[in-house]
C-alpha cells in the first residue's frame, strides 16, 4: 500500500476531491511508464507464483496506514552490513512490490468501466447542484419582495387580535378572582345562618374555580385560605353535630347530614356522632350530679369539679338522692330519645338525601349508586351497633350512681320510688335495644337485697312489738272489705293478672300498645310521672261501731234471713265443715241460712275478723309485693321474707293461745303432724330462743341469731284465765280467725307470687303453701281445745259418777244426777258462748270445733268415769246406756253438730261388758283408742267373775303389749 502511495506521489497525482472538477474521465487514468511496464513484464506472470510472493509479505506490512516501512526495515538491519545480502533482500522486496503493483493494476483494469460510469454520475450531479443554486437564489429574492410588501402588515394585525383575546380572558379571570376573594364574607354569613350545605357547596365551587386559575400567583394564597375555611366549616359542623345528642331537631340534623354528604364524609360523621353521644352521656350525668353536690354543699368550692364521677356520686346526700336520680334519668332519656330520633331520620331520609346529592353534583363528584348503598348500609349497621353501646354507657353511669349511696336506711316509699325509676329505666332499655339490663338489674338487686334485709329485720321487730301490745280486739271493717281496696295493693289492679277484672284492662291496654319512645317522641318525659301519688285517697275500709251504716244496725235482725246483700267476700269467710278448706264455689242459699242460724253473730254484720296487727301485716305484704313486682330478680328473697311474716304471726298465735302440754295426753290428735312440723321449723329457723348473746359464740352463730326474732310474749292486758269470758274466747277467736283470714289472703295472692317466682325456686313456694299456709285453720283445734277443757267441770262430773252405785239388781228407768249436771254445764257453756258472740262474731267452724271439743271431752270423761267403777252389774251397764242416751237426747237440742263426736267411743266401751273371753282378747287388740286403765277395768270388772286367774293374766298381758307402743 505504501508503495502505491509513493508511486502516486512520484506521478504528481492529487486526491479525487482536488481534481474532480478539473480532470476529464480520460485524463484521470494514467498509463504506467516503460520502466514500470518492464518491471511488470519481468515479474513472473504465473498467478500462483505471484500469489505466493504476495503471501510471503510479512503481516506487519498490512497492519495499518501509519506503519513506517523505512523505519521498520532500518531497524531490521543486522549490526554488520553485507552488500550482497542487502542487494538480495532489496531484490526480494522489489519482487514483492512488483507482485502487489501487478495485482493492483489488474484490479484497476477490472473495475475501470464501473469507475467511468460513476464518474459520469458525479459530473451530472454537479451540474444539477449548480442549477438548484440558481433557483434558490431567485426564490430568496422573490420572498424578500413579498415580505416587504404583504406579510409583515397582515401578521401584525393577527398578533394584535390574539393579544386582544388574551386580554379579554385575563379580564374575565381577574373578575372571577375578585369574586373568589369576596366569598369569605358570604361564607361567614351562611355559617351564622347554619346553612352548612350551602356554605360547603360554595366553598367547593370556589376551590374548583381556584384550581382553574392556579397559574396566577395570587390564587395560591386564596386556595390556602379556602382550605382553612373548609376546615373551619368542618369544625363548626362537628359542633353542630354534637348538639343533636341532647336536643334533636330534624331540620338542623338534615342540614348537617347534607353537609357531610357533600364533603363525602358520611361514615366519618357517624363515627363522630357516636363519640359525641358517649361524651354527652358522660357530661350530662356529671353536670347533673355536680349540680346537686354543690347545691347540698352550700358553697361554690371548685374541688368537686376535679373529682371523678364515681367519687362525686358518693357526695350525694340522702335528701337529694331521689331528685338527683330523677333528673339523671330525665337527662339520659333526652340523650337516648335523640339517638332514637336520629335512627328514625336515617330510616326515612337516607334515600331522599342520596337523590339530592346526585342532583347537585356534577360529573366528577357524582357518588355512584354502589357507594351510596355502601354508605347507607354502613350508617345502618353503625347505628344499630351503637344502640347497645349507648345503653351500656347509660347502665354503667346509673349503676355507679346507685352503688354510690347506701340505701338501707331509706324510707320504704322513697326506696320504692327508686325501684320504680330504675324499673322504668330498664323498660326504656328493653325498648331501646332489646337489652335485659343485666348491669342495672345486678346493681339494683344488690341494693334491694341489702335494703330489704334491713327493712325486713325492722318490720319483724315492729311485728313483734305489735303482737306483744295487741289486745286482740276486733278491727271493724266493712263486709265488702278486700285487700285490693288498700293503697298497697293498687298495683295489682293495674297489672295484667287473673285477679284484675277484664273491664279494667282496656284502659291500660291502649297505652301499653305504644312504646315509651312512641309516647314521648313528640314531647314529655317518662320520668316526670311519679310512681303513685302518695296523696291518693284509698277506699274507706273501716266500719263505724261494727256496722256499715245505721240502717244495717237496725235491720241486722229483721233481714237476717235475706242473703241478697251478702257480699262475695262473706261467702269466702266460711270454711267447709269436713275439709276445713274455703269452698271454691259460692255456697247455696240453704247452706248459708243454716250457717247463719249456727253462727253466734246475730248482732253483727258478717265482716272479716281481723285485728290491727293483721291489717298491718297485710299492708306489709302489699309493700313487699310492690318491691317484688318492680324488681323481679329478688322475687325469691321477697317471698321468703313474706313467708317469715306469716310464719311469725302463726307462731305468735300458737304461742299465745294454743301451746299446752296436755294436748297429746288426751289422745285427741289436736295437732296434726304437719302442724307440729311447721311449728318446729318456724321455731328453729326464725325464733331466737336465747335470752342473751353468748360472747364465746362463733361469728356464724351470731349471724344466724341476727336473722332470728325473739319469741313474742302475750300482752298482760289479755286475760285468758277468766271463766266468765270463756277463758279469753273472744281474743282467741279474733286471733285464730285473723290468722285464717291472713292465710286466705295469701291464697288469693298465690297466682301473683307464682308468676314472678323463678322456676328453680317454685318448689319453695309450693311447700310454703302446702306446709304452712294451709295449716292455719288447723290451729283452731289446739287453741279452742283449751277453752273446751276449762269451760266445763269434767272433774266434778267424775266425782258425781264415782258416787253412783252401778251394781244394781234391777233395770232403772231414771237416769243419774251427773247427766243433769253435765247438761247444765253445757247449757251454761252455750249461754256464755252467746255472751261472747255479742262482742265478736263466732263463725260456724269455730262454734263447731268448740262444741266438738266439749262433747269429745265429755264423752271421754264418761268413759273414764265408767272405767273407775269398782263393781258393775248387767243392770248397771244398762243404766250407763240409759244415762248416755239421755245425755245425747238433751245434747242434740243444744247443738246442730251431727253426728255427735265420739258417740261410738262411749257406746262401744259400754257394750264391751257383754263380750266373752275370746271376743274380749280380739276386741282389745282392735280398739287401741282406749287407755290401759280403761281396758284393765273391763277385764277386772266385767270378766273378773267369769274367768280364771290365768285367763285374766293373759288378757292383762295383751293389754300391756297393746299399750307398750304408746309409751
């Protein structure tokens, strides 16, 4: 390559760029010189040999154009030069050069046509470029002429027009900006008018307009100001939302909700609303209690404001407790009513509000149907969930207030008022969210049990005091008397129970159909209604002078056979003769008249027999039932305490009038096993028999004694030893019959007690009625037996019988003197019974029991007298029968009792005289009702002359075996 360059240099050739315009195609091709042709001809023409020469050229010669051949060859010279070697090497290089030159020449000759053709194209292109240069020159000259003549003027007009349009747009923008800067005044006015939706709508439009002109520097400050204004609107909106919690206004709340919808913060509004309700409950109760605490403290000390609500409740005094509780419930009712009305609003207005928002919003702000539906579902679920949360907060606040004061020393009416308020509040809770108010129930249950234990203990002590000061005089009441006439039982008439007449129910049924929220939604407060006015007049149940009117007193005898004016309560006073139970159905006219003829009450109207103490116990039962009716969770405790009232009354009557160690010695079975079991139970569980406390006793024993009451003592004004008064018969009648009347009232109340008694405790109630209440009438026997035992001188009769000679030899036709003496005793008893009946009406069951006791004792005295006979003949036995028949005949004229009690007891004993030895043994085994003495007398006197000693010993042994189980 270097050789070619040197060859071109020697020929004086220029580069194509320098000679392209000066050389013709022919001139551009140079013919080699002769020397070069010679050299070329000298070179081998064999292509293979020529190619070998080229291949022998060192690689370094082909490396690059900057390769210096001379320098390379000079550096390769050996240190010692040899001319011959140099010439040989020169010739070699020349051969190589010649081969390369020949190769290049061959290639040039091969490409010569293409070269000529390309050279012609270059020449043609040069000519075209020269012509284009001339055309461009002419075009530029003509453009300069047009610019100077037309374009500059026209474009100036267009530029001015464009500038005018821009200025008009700028003026419009400036006017809009001016309007935006004045919107803060209008926004303030709208906020003062509480037009929150309009203010937010205006603010949002201003923000949208400001975003359009954000390229103006003044707009950035205005945009920031609008954002601050919007935040201020949200703050005021939150304040407006908080006002809903205490006083719901539908128009106000509608504006607030529309505003939140425009902001797209419906869910946030719900969250904030629940926070406000929670805060409202706390602030409301705190302010109410704080007001009463400061009022009672009498100073303006601010220390109370720093107290926690729980500590603040402990500073409430007893006098301010009830009004504070009422105000507390009123305030909480307002909060819950606002929540209730809020839910109503969302049920009625949510679809309408969605339509309003859609109509006032444009393309980019329209809330989709799905989003609207999601918001409504969220609001609905949030409100429903909030019901239980709100009620739980209310319960906890009221519970804290309830437990902050000890109510055990409150008056009964005050405590009942507290229960009534809490009961009304629990009713509100049930209607509010369906809650059973377990928190309130537990707190009021604690207070009630605590209060009721103290209250019941005091009432039992009062009952003991009443009983010990009771003279058992008749408390005159009207024959139409019913416990429902008493103020304490008014609540029974208002309740839906079987005892309430259907005619009294419709009046309350219409009111009960509406919930409290529906009744007071428009206005009013359920806690403004007092439980029951204490000033209400109750029906006058007392009669004057034992008569309901003067006319009745005058006609007491004349109209005695007429039962047209006999009240239903009178019929309930009678007790069936056989069963001793009150009849379920009303008695017939004939039975009623026969009972009237038998009653010792011709001078009195058949009013219930009761005392002032009985009336007090009934009123106390009414109070207990009021508390139980209001607070059913403590129903068992209340009924248990009610049963103790009845137990103590029954035990007192028994202790005063029925206790006698001689009962069972008579073998009459005066006290049934059920009555004895009941009395023992009462004595063990309720009566404190210890005179003084044992200091060494355990704490448990002291607590048990605390639950008991000392045994009552009969008033010294009550005399039970006078024969003229039949040993206090009037007092005994009043006591026992008042107990029976009290038992009847408990029977009347049983359905009500059973309705509120927990299912697990119902066996206790059933046992109380079957084992205790039903035994009240059984107490008549032991009480009146004492009168019967003392009213007739049975000992004198035994002495008279002992003087009779029974071993007569002939049958007598005249009865003995002791029979007349005994009948005189019965006549005297009948007279004194009539005297007592002038003071107290003696019901038929009482007179029957008295006569029955007297006749039984008389008959048993006859048998005892006959058993004391030392000698007796068959004629003597006939005389005994004569005497007894005379006694029965006269006795049947004095009493209506049929059959005569223990008639067979006497007749069987008399007839046993005629038995043989074998029959006697069987008879002794079958008749265990006779004493061993009486049976022994039969063996010794009747059979003594007919049987031997061994047979007599056998019969006596049989008697001894028969009598052994009785010991």
